[in-house]
C-alpha cells in the first residue's frame, strides 16, 4: 500500500482534493492510502468545513489550525507543523494542489526531508511575480518529482523553464516526471454538476432565473486592498446592474466584505447598499456556487478557479486581473481580460451581451485527470 499525504488549506484545494480522494476510493482503494492534512489556512465554516460535508471528502486526519496571518508567519507556522506530520507519517509522496501558502509550505517541508512532491496544477504562470501565488507555484514546481499540468500551455511553460517532458523513471526532483493530464476541476464539474442543482436552493432563495443574472466574485488582495482598484470594480458592477436592470450576484469573500467598508468612498458604498440589482450575499457553498455558475448569463471574477468553472459550464467570463494563467480561455474568445478598469469591464459585458455565445473547445481534458494521476503515483512507487 502506497501512503500519500495530501495537503490542503484553501477552499479551492479542498474541492480539487475531492477528485483525487474519489479516485483513490473508487479505483485505487487497494493500492493507495491517503492521509489528509488541512492546514487551516481557510478556517471560516462557509469557506472550509461545509465543503467536506457536502462533497463527501473524508475528515482530515490532521488539522493544523494555522489561521490567518502575514505571508511569512503563516508559511513558517505551516512549515514547522507539516514537517512534524511528515516525520510521523513517513509517506511515499506528498500531494499538493495549486499555488497557496499551504502549497509553498508543503513543497519546502517535503523537499527538505527528501519526500517526493506531487504537484497538481503544475506549470501555470501569470508571469507576474508581484502575485504571491506566482512565487508559490514556481517554488513548488521546482521542488517536485511528479508534475501534472492541466493544459498544453502549462506544459509549454515547464519546458521553457528547463523541464524535460520525456524524462524516464525512476523520477526524482532532479529528473522529474512531467505529465499533461487535464484538469481535476473538470473531473469535479462533470461529477458534481447535476448533483449541485438537486441539492442547492440558492436560485429560489435569491429569486433568480436561469440566464437572468451575472455572477461576480472578488477576493485577490491586489483588488481588495487597493482602494482605487476596488472602487473601479464596484463602480463597474453597480453600473452594469443598474443600467441593464440585471441582477449581479456577488457571494462576498470575508476579506472583500472587510475591505469594502475601508476602501470604498462613502457615496459609492451607499449606492451599492441601496441597489436593488447588485446582490451581495454570504460566501456560497460548493453546490451553491456551482448552481450559480451553471445558471448565470456571464461571470466576472479575479479567481482562477472560477474562470475555469465558467468555461466548463460554457459561460463567458470577464477577468478582473491584468493577466490570467488560463490563457486558453482568452485565446478561445470565451474570456476577456479587463483588469480593474471600469470602462473595460463595462465594454466586455456589452461585447458578450451583444455577440452571443462564444466557442468553448475542449482544452481541459476528458474528466479523468485524477485517475491518471493516481495511476502514475502507483507506477512510480
């Protein structure tokens, strides 16, 4: 039996881990034993525990209780706690997802004590090192033994950085295995899509109709913590909602709720509070957000995960950042990058409203990425 330690900490990682845990449970139960470590990076119930409950993920074997803090203090605390777990468990592999501080801490802790790292979502690049996530994903890739990239662009990024896609086993961090396998989130969207609508009553609760509203999400500190950027985004959301008389639904990340009060000018904040069409709601559960994504007309987001989910459900997406790791979405015409620019956001909305449905070519795999990853772990043991 191959023991793997899966490290998760933020909400998107919990969702991604569901695909891997499901593959272990249904296809590799006699070959892989998974130990789940939750760092506690996201500790709000709506941001974390409810996802375990809804998605049938096993309760974590360890919860490190890290909580919030500066990048340095949070990462340092995780490093110490994760190293303790790895010394106790002695796994064959450490499995990491994406690009959070939990990913960074897990990769460094494992690499320093010579435990092979498996990085799911390897190769993604924004080419913007002012983003903490960019630093995290680069460090994790360059300490990994098995790298699984969801897209062709991710594979090309790794090749440009010196990774060799034709390396032969045995794999090590100096001779890593690189695989283009598709996206585990596409696995989840196929698996949970219909289930979500049967379990969620969010449309009824908010009195929404299919294709009759826009879904927006904002959480990146580059947007929430800079008053000019946050104001530009909310001005655009308010004008789109008001001028088009369309509901814009914004499940509000706790950071954004706090920063709205601090960083929006009083007049704009008052307009938003009194708007009948700009609907600010609490953080959505996995099934609720999936139902909103499936039924909205359009998505506006600074989240990489939500960009992809919009694409999976064939919804055009407005990207509230200066760049995206998911370049295929923009190249296909299904997404537009606007940054935090009021005029560009409104223009992008009008473009998609006027041109109709873009194309959504199948660039994220066949829905069996997690099974492929488990198979390679078994082969490399």
